[in-house]
């Protein structure tokens, strides 16, 4: 069995990997994400994923031979990257902008093999169509606190799911980690996806 280290504190990413049969070791990178401010959405998502991946791969507690996965998501709207809003005011303004429209959820994925030092990285993109939500729904949703700490100010696997009318692309990518893409990255490093599965 190959150990996967998840360089992310996202509970949704962890749960997605667990549902796919993998029990990753979670080590949070703690990198300063503002270092890459000003980049275009795809470059930002990929750059942050690589930054987090490399930062965690250097930690002493990472088992030798483990694969380290860094991910970062942004929602692209009108060519701008929308990350985590952090405040209720920003989340509210964002939803007024999103309602009745579509955005592209871009997730950067970086995978590093600690045995060889090789890193492979790519982005996954999923188009997300948002409902024509009311002012009252936006206010109630923001009041829950859920959209404050997630890219694009929404979740598809939580309270925000009712406000997403459809997607084009990989559903898991919207949650934060594209399983088909990670499988391809694992193969590119010469490993078997099924070797990551925890014993059942």
C-alpha cells in the first residue's frame, strides 16, 4: 500500500478521498496564499497547489516513499479568481454576482513522489450553473457561515447544493479534488491508484 499525504485542511477533500477508499495522512501546509495574489485563475490554483505540496513534502513527519497531494480551488467569474470570501459582506456581494449565472470551478492538483522528488501537476475545471436565488436565501445562507471559508462562497455537498442547478464536468472537482485527475497523476508517477486503497 502506498501512503498518500493530503496537504490540505479541507474536510470535503478528506471525505472525498475516504469515500474513494483512501485514508490519507493530513498535514496542513500553512503557506501564505497571498504570495501569489494577482495571478490569473488557472495559474493561481496551480501555483498554490504546488506551493502547498512542496511545503508539506519537506516536513520531517512525511513518510519516505509517500505521495504528497496539494490542491487549491478558485471560482473563475468574468476572468477573475474568486477564492474564500472570509467575511459575510464579501460572501453576500459574491452571491448577488453569482445568482442566475455560471462560473468555472478551477482546482489545481500537485502530486509529489517523495522517493524520487518528481512532481506532476494539472488543473481540473468544472462549469457550475447557479440558481436565481432570492435576497432572503442569500442572507440566510451567508448567516450559516458555510460560504465564508470555501472557494467561490458555495458548496455543492452542503447547504449550498440546492443553489447549484447543474454542472458540466467532474462533480468531485467542485468538492475540491478531482479523483479521475489524481488517478492520472498517480499513474504519471509510476504508481497504481488501487495501491492507495486502505485495507478493507
